[in-house]
C-alpha cells in the first residue's frame, strides 16, 4: 500500500481548508489492532489519539448498556456534537469500529485494518467475547462489512486497506501512515501558500 501515491490521499480535504494537521480514522472489526495502531501512530506523530469507546464511557455519550453484545449503545448525535470542534481543528486519530455516521468532511484518510480469520478468532477469544459476539465479528470480517461501509461512506481515494496480523505488519503500517501524515502537512503548507498568493 502507498498512502501517499495518489493526489486524493495526500491532498487536504476540500471541505476543511483551515486544518493544518490531518484527521485519520482507523477502523476495522474488533480485534484487528485499531487501538494499538492508533497509539503507536500518535507516538510517531503530533496527532492526538481519540479512542471512541473510552470517550463514550467517560462522557456518557450513550443510550445505555446492551447486555447481549456487552457494550454501550452509542448516542451518535451526542458523540458527533462532542467531537465537532475537535475534528474541525484537525490533528486527530479516531479509533472506532463503526464508520458510517461520522461526517465525511472530518477525515482526510480512512484506514481499514484487516486480520486473518484464525488470528482474529484467537484475539477475540482472548478478550472473553461471548460466542454470539465472537462469531458475528469473525463473520463481519469475512464479509468485509466495515471495508464496504468505509467505501460506501467516503471517497474511494482516501480509503486504504492494511493487513494487521503481526507486530511487523503493525509497525510497517505505522511507518507508512506517519510518512503519509508528513506528506499531507507539506501539501497543506503549499496549499496555504497558493491560496495566499491567489488572494494577494
């Protein structure tokens, strides 16, 4: 994967000309390594990691607890209201397994992490997922549910798919994403200069 090779992936989103730092959405089926990747990427860049699950719990941005799936039911409107100013400012890595309710204008890159079914099963089993939750998540990965949701919700040229099965793959992903972020910042600076020249 080359996140910086296409103009669309390295050029600032047209809907957010004031951002000086990019916003990245790291998504994928639970167990694909979103949080680990996001944490490592935040350490390698000046971007801020936002773990949506933690934010929902800390700010009570939910409609209660779902005992069947053992998770909070996210209040999407409250969550988006909470994030609006933060995302407008830029410089964020958002870590969540659902993609289709976030405003498209928020993100400059959508990263969908993928994991082989056997490895994913082992990871979810280690998390003590109940059988229904485990099977549904593995099936969702097989069916590429989140990848297709991402492709249907955002421009194709900003959606990238990365394998996330091993430590080496995760480290390689972080290196490539860090390079993409650096290129985005350079492109943003050039864009700002061009805009100033046109308005002079």
